[in-house]
C-alpha cells in the first residue's frame, strides 16, 4: 500500500508506483485530501491499475473492500511523501482519515519517507514526532538533503523513488543472513606517537555501524570491531572496541576463522609511528633544540582485510574504498590486489557523501558484476548492501516471502567485468 500525503514531492510518487509495479508489487494507492491537490487519482490509478482510495466514508469503496480488510490486505505500507502533519497525526495515534486509519489498523510494517520544508523538518515538534514514530517501530527513510521546491536548501527532500524501492525490497527480503556469523570493522584507528598524541583520520564510523545494524536485522550474528568513534553499539551486535590498527588486526584475526562474511568498513591507518615515546614528547626533548621539529618515522600496518582474504577456506571478504579520483578503476584494481570477493567504492571528493555525512552513494563491485547504490541515507544504503551481498554470496540463506516476489537490483547490474 502506498500512502501519499499532501506535499509537493507527491509528483514523484507517480514514478514510485511505476517502479513498484515493475518490481512485481501489487500497489494500492491511498491519497489524503492534501495529496489530491498535488497529484490526481486518475494518474495514480492509471499507473497502479487499481482504483485509488481516498475517503474513509465512501460507501461504494467500503462495500468492495472495507478499510479493515484493506489494512489486512497490505503486506507493507509505505507513505511517501509523509508530511509533518501526517507524521504528527500518526505519532499521536489519531485516525481522522483513511490513510491514518489504515496505518493504525494494519499489522504490516510501515515505512515513512518524510518530505517537507527544511525548517519544518528541523522543528522540535517534528523531531519529537519522528523519534516517537521510530520508537513505535515505523521505519523512516530520509529525508535527504539538498535544494527544495520552496527554494530553501537543507534536510527535507523526499528520498528518491529509487532509494524507496530499494527499502521496500529490502523489507521483503529479510532475514537473509539467518544464523551466519558476520564481522564488520568500523571507524578510524589511532596510532599513538606518545601517551597524549596520535595520528588518525576523519572516519565517523556511521556507515560501518549502519552495516552492522543491517546485518543484525537480516538475522546474522554480528561482531563489530570498532575504532574510537563514540557511537552507541547497534542492538543485537557484539561490539569490540579497539584503538590502533594493530589492536584491530589482532581482534579480527582472532575471530576470522569462524566468520561467514567479513566487511571492512574501518578507515585503518596505513602507517603507524615506528616508535611510541613512553613520555610526552617535549619541544626540546632528545637533544633537539625547540626550533627543530621532530621527524616522525612511520612503519606500515598490516592490511587487515587482505590478511583475512588470504586465509585458506576463509570467509567472504568485502572491502570499502574511499577514492577521490578514478574511483571505479582504482577500486577494481584494489579488489583484485587485496584478494577481496567484493568492494564498495565511494567518491569522497563529493562533499554530499562520505566520511562525516549521513548520506552516501556507492558502487558495489564483484568479480563479474557491478551495481550502483543510489544516493541515500547511510542506513538504507547499508540495508541494500546487505541484501545484495546476501543475494550474491549466500543465495540459499532463505528467500523471504512477500508480495515483491523477485528481488530485482534497482539499478542495472552490469555483468561481465572482472
Ligand atoms: O587500501 P585502502 O586503505 O584504500 O583499502 C580500504 C579497505 O581496506 C577498507 O575496506 C579498509 O577497511 C581495509 N584496510 C584494512 N587494513 C588496512 C588498510 C585498509 O583492512 N591496513
């Protein structure tokens, strides 16, 4: 069931209906009164092939399929766009119209794609409602950041129809990694110079934590080996906190043999200082004058995922590549050089994605194919990545049941590359 509420992003719902139907879903569109101001029932009826429902009090429609029956019919409810007003009603448990009533009456998972002006999204009341809805088990997808129809720039754009389709497919496919052991590395490493200083990088850990969470939601037993990033461990994930690349290497090596899948998302320092001073390095220590800067000699750290990939009968190993130029070519080479089964590449020269952002866009590359993961929140990208990895490397780990019978990768998988 696709609920459409009254925001300008409703024009994209028409494309979403098309994507969902092409993926094999039966789509029942439910419009609110506001939505009908932006997009006509005739358009959505033509695209979905079913009469649109928009009225709780329509005797004819109720006679054909009453609203409780309709609520039971839905395998999943996606509301896109979800306005601030609709979210407020749903958070309250109010049911003044057909769509809110259906959401209350249905046991199906509810996905929401918020879309509104950036100030409305940032407003304390909307944030409170979003938190309430998430705590009630509704899944929020987006909003994305960027230019808005009203001319503002900021968070509040509806997630793109392609990302919403991925989220719907992911919901039908889990759990796909049931009872498999999955280890994820995440965050930066810190390479100590002395007791108070270290070399590190800007990795926030957000993408790695989102992948650990998505793997756990897909039924896996997940171990997260994390460098220092201050994020709370996701539910049902065993988190092992480490500091340096050597610590991370040791923690991963100790657990590698029992894993089915290892995903290296950590931004591991390639080098560490050759020596670690026992006492704080002073400006004028070790015979240097205060004006003479100390030189830092570096030695190479072990490549953590390459050493897992080299294990005989080892797990499936997936790496990440943050690139700033020739991203795809560099990543293809890196995958082969490290002996990885797959690599996820993103172009971190794009300020909208990567290190500290909540969003990402990437390409998953394996031996004989590639698939693009559209620009979206790191959480939905993680869920989509996990489903692709499950399809590619663990195809017999339990196909989910549901209306979207056949998982079709959202973007074209280009086969034939190695
Ligand atoms: O070579 P580069 O650092 O770009 O490779 C990135 C990938 O390799 C990531 O998956 C990262 O977690 C992993 N890596 C590692 N150990 C290192 C360096 C990188 O596991 N020492």
